């Protein structure tokens, strides 16, 4: 407002009229010529990831920088944290961006120590893990009351660089491998000043409906300390990343080993905690919670599922049909991929099967540990890059080829392959995982159509060719490998007649 006050030097008030004139000019100068804080905030909001609420399928898809997108990316799980400064994070982001992938996923932390790292087939040496807290589990002196700012600075560098490259960063906040690494978990009392003596206690909070005071009382009970320390970590994470528009939070990694009721209450508590502090999209891993109702939970923006890589079309189709609609993500295909050659076809099938079910997808990719060149997984870099290629071809198809996926919905019954995304009568995408002959029901498109083949192994289109619609039509793939078939019409009159 100093600019506004300085205008007074140009006026000499002689009467009421001149005063009113002055007030009008000041207001115009301040709010018309100089953007307001709210206007700046609104401009920033347009860049944030949000739910796409336009078109014929509102609420099912996502919007990023004013454009509908499908998230297709890669997960290095705990590798970013365990490999610390040896993890070449900018090279990792560059590799994804070069393939038009738009998502990377990391865990905030994992229980670990030198012995585990040396014997881990992904790492193979005592890697320089970077903790959110000061101290070391190797020395059993991790201090949960003192944050390690170097961790948060490095995380901000990753998020900032990813944002430059139009990549979103999904951070898994809670757990840290309690079910198989509790001996090395930071909340284990044996490793410093953690409050827990058993892994199951991680979800045991003092008050699920209220937050703890911001100052620690040494007389706090175990549950009070546990809640306090978890809340302080979450608050630090949110505050450090608050200026970045490309951050997504998934509350918890699975949690099927906990008491089901307490696991759900813990999730609800932290959904509320995050929602009170940020407008980032929040995800819940619903298949490891009992008693939740994510489609009717206004704290939940997006629903994630874990489980097998393939044969998931019906799972995500079922989620697509649930109301009110919310976007879905396969955030952890299981088991993780460690670089076997014969598994690449599974990765390829997984990304197409899930995206054609109207959902987003991320690879569970342990070969990405190889961005630490000291890690054992560095030897798998060729296969790792090929897996990126396959995911990238899918991302380019949906996000860069003019496919109107955001107007379409999954309908496996339209094709004998059982894997189809369509806007009936207008646009169809079919995946044939085994190649060969299959059918597509084009009964609602009784006019000429254009058909193109898309090779999911090279990212190239073949065609188009003109075909007749109005019936169940037989197709045969160009060879006996997997292919994607894209069918559409550019007859505007026919499209308008269907829409009207």
C-alpha cells in the first residue's frame, strides 16, 4: 500500500469533490493496476493439480495446468531416502520428463540401517540415508524432537525441479515399513527417543478427534508422544512444501497389520490434519482400511489401490462406477519389479489395463534405485529405461495425442478383449494384451470411422484406415504381440447428433 500512499503527494485537497476523486484514483491504482494478493493466489491455483469437473465425466479425472491429464509415472518407494545424496534426483526427473511421464512417487522415510542396506539386493552397500530427524539409527541416537533440515532442503530441491519439468510428486507420509522393519524404525524406542515398543502401536493415538499441543510435555503418555511426534513431522512436511503446486500426499502405506478400527481412525485424523493446513490433493489407500467411506468423505480427493499388476480392469471399473465419482490410482503394484526381463510385458499390460479402466498408474520400480550409481540396481539401468519407455508411450498416447479420454469411461463389454475405454458412438480405445483377433461393438456408430493401431512397444501409430461402423466388428492385430486400437470419427455432424 506504500505506492497508494505516495499518490497523495500529487493532490491538494480543496473540497469534498477533490477528496472523493483522490479516493477513487487510489483505489483504481491499487486494485486495477496492481494485482491483489487474491488475484495472484488465483493465478497460482490454476497451476495446481485438481479434480477435472468439466465434460461428460466430471469428477473421474484430474486437471493440471488447465489441462485434463492421466497420471502415469514411476515409484522409487524408499530408494530416494535410503540412498540420500547419492541418489541422482535431477537425472531421475529428467529421465521421466523426457518420456512425458508426469508422476514420481517416494516414501517419506523407511526403517533402515547399514546391515539392511548392505544385504539389500537393490542397494548392496552402506548407503548414506537421509533422515527427516537428526541423529542415526546405526548409532541408535535418532532424535525425533529435532528435524534434519538437510532432508527437507533436498526434498524441496526434488519437488522444485520436478515442478519445472511438469512432474507431480506423490509422497507417502506414514508407516515407514513397520510390518517388516520395526527393529530399524525411527519410532522404535530402541533407536533413540521414539515412543513405541511394538509396531502395532504406530496407529495408537491419544485423541483421534483433537490435535496435540504444539509443545511437548515430558509427562506425556506413550500415545500422546506418538501423536505429538507424528503431527510435528506432518506439520513440518506441509510447511516446507507449501509453496509448491505439484505435491500430492498419500496418507499411509497399506497398514493391514494394524487393528482395523484404529488404522481407520488414524487415517481420518491425519486426513483432517492435512486438510486443515493445505489444499494439496489427498489420497487414501482404501483397500487396506476397513470401515471407511472414501467416495463420501470430503477430505479424500483420490482413492488408491494396491495389489497385483494385471487383471485389474474390473477392480478399477468398479471404482469408476461408484458415486460420487473420484479419481483412482494404482499406487503400488505388487510385487515390486527388480529388473527381470520377462516382466516387462507385465508392466506394459498393467499400465494399459489400468488406464483403460479410467484410472491413473505408477510403476512399483525397484530398478529406479539405480539412480544411485553405487547401488546394485545400477546394473539394471538398461531394463529400467526400457520400462520407462513403455510407461512413457502410454502417457504420450493419452496426454499428448489428442485422445479425449476425459470424456470416456471404461466398458469392457464393448470388446472381446475385456479392456476398453469408450465414448460410445464417438471414440474407442481397446487394448489387446495377447494380440490376434478380437471384436469391438460399434453398433452405436453407424457411419464411417477411422481406426489406427498404436504400438505400445514403440509408441508409433499405424494408419488410419476407414472402417464401417454400426455392428460388432472383427479386428486382427498387425502381429501376435499386444496392440492398442484407437477408433474415432471426425464427422462433426454425427458427433453433434449424438451429443444432442
